[in-house]
């Protein structure tokens, strides 16, 4: 199991109530499931519209269970931005 940081931006940050928090997971799907358990409600809805960067690389359409997380890595949670 890898440990790292999840960073929230814009609407995701507002819904989570924090700018960042740790993860302990093997892959992105596991990390996001833990996020949903910690932050039920608005963040769950926001996550459906988000894109993700893992260690600076876009996840795109890859299945989240296939995106392995690295020890000391970073997951960026990016909701859609108006005009962006």
C-alpha cells in the first residue's frame, strides 16, 4: 500500500473542506473510495465531474483501478473550470 497526498482544487476543495489530505491505497479507485467514505455528500457529486492527475500525468479515460499510486505520490482532483 502506498501513502501520498490528495490535493483538491476549486469546487472539490470547497466540498471537501480541506485543501489536501493523505491517501493510503494501491490505486486511484481505492483512494477515491476512501475519499467518498470520509466526505459523503457534495464531494461525492463533485468527484463525478472531476479529472485527475497522478504525479503530474493525466488519468484521462483509464480505469481508476488500473492507475497505480506511488509512495509519496500526489493525486490532483480537478473539477471543471468555467472557461477553462
